[in-house]
C-alpha cells in the first residue's frame, strides 16, 4: 500500500524553513556516510515513537490505527515499530565528569579570583585551593591524578612555571567529532529546536529565542562582530554558570533540567542574482513568532 503526503494546510508553510533547517544536517549525514535509506528508516521509527508517546490521548490506549493515521505509516509497520520506548540520550561518563569539574572551577568562589577568573591550582594540599580538592568535591570515584593526566593529554589544562594547574579554556569544548562532541551536538540542537517548537505550538511564547542579525556586511566587519559576539556570549555563560552553581547549593533537587545556550554564526552568502535590499543592512533583533 503506497503512502501519501498531505501537502495541504499548515504543513506546506513548514516546507521552506524545514528545508533550511535540515540542509546543514544533510551535509553532515553525507559527510559521515548516513545514506538516505538509513535516514528514512530512522525517521520512520521516530515518527512512530513520537505519535505513540507524545500524541497519546489521556485515558485512552494509543492504537496502531491512530498512530498510522497520525504518521501516514502503514499499520503493519506501526505494529512492528511500536513499543520501543522513548529514546534515551545517555550522558557519556567523560562528558558528565569533565563538565561538572570545569563548571565548579569556573563558578565556585573557592576556586576563582575576585574577578571570577579560574585560579591556577596546586596539585594537592590543605593550604588553599587545589586540583585534588576541586575533583574530590565533584566525584570520589576517580583519583585526581588520573583526571589531571587525562586533561593534560587532551589539552584541557596546562602546567605553569610553578607547576600549578591552569585551565586552558573557560568552558568544556569537545573537539574531533568524537562521542563527547556529538553528545553536545545532539543535546544543544535538540534543546534549541525544542524551545522553538514549544513556542510555535504553545498559546504564547514561553522560551527566549532571539537573534541579532545583520546582512550585507564586509568580511572584515563580519569577522570582527563574530569575535566580539563570542566575548559577550562567554561573559553571559560564565555569569549564568556562577549563579546556577550558587543556587544549586540550597536546592532540594528534583526531576527538572535547565539549559542556557548561545550560538554565534557567520558566513559568506552566495549571490542570488540580485543585490541585498537596503533593509537587509539594518539591525534586527528577532524573536520566534512562536
């Protein structure tokens, strides 16, 4: 039985923005060898999963027929794919451990100077802050020496002339396309898109989602604005981390999570056959109409 796509109604208005959203992802898929048939299988599973769990009617059993109606996928396929459970994104151990230690180093007044910069730490000792105390305050499952050796090898920390440990970057920034970087790739894009979707589907915008954007710039100015935006963004992230770390000390804990993210992007726009309109050179701060 062939499947049909409903190209009428509100769905058609999503085609252009979704195509733009997916284009960089398709570039990644092709680069990493995810073929179209493989992506189709993944999307089919996700469609069934979302319809089964996110669109269930309260007090009623979700049926194969209703999932088929919502997704356009044949009932036989629905029956085969149902029951897998909602996807779980496990945090890699190295990501959880490293990010928590760095977050404490950047936020805890015991490990920062009066201006909020991370201190250079001695390896151990009771007289003042040390790397051993920093790690022990987050986890006692690992020896601080093992953590330090790993960080030095990965370039997350360096040793200064006094053999003190210096944080190399004011954030945990995984690289190389490995498991840690791909974890944050999925997590951060998920949360950004989830916030936008919630704003679109909700009665009123709940989540802040804004961008300042200028078009028709010279390469020099675009690079200068990119660098300055990174400075502003890191200052905001550092302040948010410091306040969240302090607030957690008195929080009883629970099942919620919070994410505050920023992004900076710039590119050369290929010619589209005509020049940029004059209005494109004007500043704009836009909030998703969601």
